[in-house]
C-alpha cells in the first residue's frame, strides 16, 4: 500500500495540475498560480529534499516541476522566455543559452514562477558552471 502522506501529496498534485493549453495567462492568474505553488513547495518533502543540495542541476529542476505538475509550456508563457531556453536549462545544455547573464535571469524567472527562492536556485545552479 501507499502511505497516507504519499496519497495526500498525489491528491494535491492533481489539484495543482497546471498543464494548460491556454495561449495567454493574465497577470492575476499567474500570481495566483505562483502563490498556490509556493504553498505546495513548502509542504512537499520530495521538493524540500532536492532543495537541500548545495548544487542544483537541470534534472533537479525538472523533477521539481514534474512534482508540481506544471508544464514547461506554462512556465514559458508565464515568464515570457522561449521554451528552447527553458528546455536547455533542464537539459544542462549551457551552450544553448545566450549568455551567463541571460541564463541567470532565466533561472530566476523559472524558479520564481514555480514558487522557489529565485536567488538560491540561480546561485546553486550556476555553481555547477563556475566549478
């Protein structure tokens, strides 16, 4: 059987299922989604465990996004960043991003969009490049 706590997180993920086909999100909708995700992030043990790592990879970010049930297309729409760049971040393909400065701003927007601390995520992700 599945532990009751795990079932609760599965129910929460279904209510947060944000894989949308809508072409445009209003600023109010984006803010509402961000606030709902932020609350879920703080209560999800899988996400909290990932965020304890000193260095984050694109694979970690993808796992968090999947855990939240948010599509990459929705993030691209919310943060107004081309999906090619967001996919490059999740695939750790640094050469496909315009520059380190843009990469940092894309990372901050991505993290903020899904309810994470933008500064921490950006610095821990960029630590891999600097090392």
